C-alpha cells in the first residue's frame, strides 16, 4: 500500500486500481526463472537498465534504493 500511496502522490490524481491481497500465485517453472540471464539474447520489452536497478533493490539491506 505504501508504494501505491507514493505513486498516487507522484502523479497527483487518484489511481484507478484495486489493491487486494494476493489470492492465487504460482511460481513459474524453473526454466522461466532468470530468463534473460539464461538467454541473454532473449526478447524482453523491459530495458536492460531496469534489471540492474531491480538487482540493486533486491540486494539492498532495506529492499529499497538508498
């Protein structure tokens, strides 16, 4: 909810999104995990810089960029 509130504040309008607890989640098969690490030439619409940012957040002690 904290991220939702931050985003809503940053855009300055109420977001049209429902925030609910996760009900059904299934981890993808192993061959999908770290796909671009395993397949560096694979297709992805997310810029490579975002993967670096994601790993920095994951490796941060607080789980946030500091």
